[in-house]
C-alpha cells in the first residue's frame, strides 16, 4: 500500500483527481462533483459581453481557462467593515462554521474575508500546484477572489477558497450555481523563474528593427486596412475593425503563420 504520488503511484499527467472526505456520506446524499466544480471549456459566454468582445480571441480563450467553484446554496454576505467577520445568511438564518454539508462557509480571517471549503480533496500530478483565481471575466459586485497557491500534489487534505468583500455595509446576494472562485493547474517553480529584460540587451538592432516594422504594419492595418475591408463588405464599424483578424487567424504581417496558434480551447498545436 502506498499514498497518492508516492513513486509508482502518481496522479496521471493532465489529470486533476478528487475524492470525497467521506465517501459513504458522498454516496448517501448523492452529491456530485458537478454541483460545486466544473470545467470552463466551452463556456465562452459572459452576460455583460458586447457582441464585439467575442471577436477578441484573448478574451474568449481566457473565458475557458480552468475550473470554477460554484455556490451550493443561496446566500447573502454582509460585512460591517473593519476587523469584523462577514455575516453569512441563508434561508435558514445565519450559517457560519457549519459542518455536514458538501460546501461550507467559514470566517477564518475576519476583515471582510470569507473562506469556502468543499467536502472533497483535490490532487494533482507531481510538481503541479493549484492557483486560485477570479473566475475569468466573471464578477460578483463587491466581492473579489483572493489568489492562493496550493501544493495539491502533496497536500492530503482540503484547502479553502478565500473571498474578500471589498465594500462594507452592502448586502451581496449569491445564488446557487453562481461562480465563487476558480482555479488552474500550474507547474511548481515555473512562474518565479521569469524576469523582465530589455529586448535590446538580448537581441541585435536588426532583429529589433524587424519586430518594430512588423508592429507598425500591424498597427496600420488595424487602423486602416481592416476598416477598409469591412466597408467593402458593407460593415462600417470601427470596433470590428480594431479587433483585427490577423491575430485570430495567427498570421503575421509578412504572411508567415504563428507557431502553435490556438483559435479554440480544444485546439491542439499544429
């Protein structure tokens, strides 16, 4: 017998595993992981997006990054300010540090911070962390997700998703199914290895000039070329023109193709 991620018993690559803290209760109450966690793949829609926002490939790709944690109940949050805890109110009245549920709300830190714990343990492959983030391009007014980095390849227990109420003395209404937080897997010892450098200290002036010329051509096309093409098609819309199509199609101004360009979240590099 051996633990998860001990040699020879690793979580498979490209896999996020979960298991219930109490498998008998999980089965008895017919809980489903989809009640609280779901993938964002295919979920490009955001209620507040104007039509032209969907033409922006960076936004639509980001909309589908990671997994969201959903509220399992209807509730209202209220923070009186200062070092006070957040009042969590449900149909059954105040609910703080309540146990015996698939999802629980805690006041671990006060100061307008509430913590969400789920009755599951999440495990990732060796050397892969979980980064908690704001659900991509999704917002609950007056509530912000706190970022946290968790070694879920090592941790054999649950962790919390922490939310910060940003405005005191305001009632925040949350419906069952609303996205409270999100998370993405990320390799450990990856982000912190990057540093900012001036490109002119790394590449020669000839390379810089080529890059600059490409940038200027792309900027010109966005301001003139795309607009002209749209007008020829009967579309007189600067917002559509400014979106450009070279990036979407992965084509540089010199007509060469992007390497491993991704138009859709399910695309595989070519």
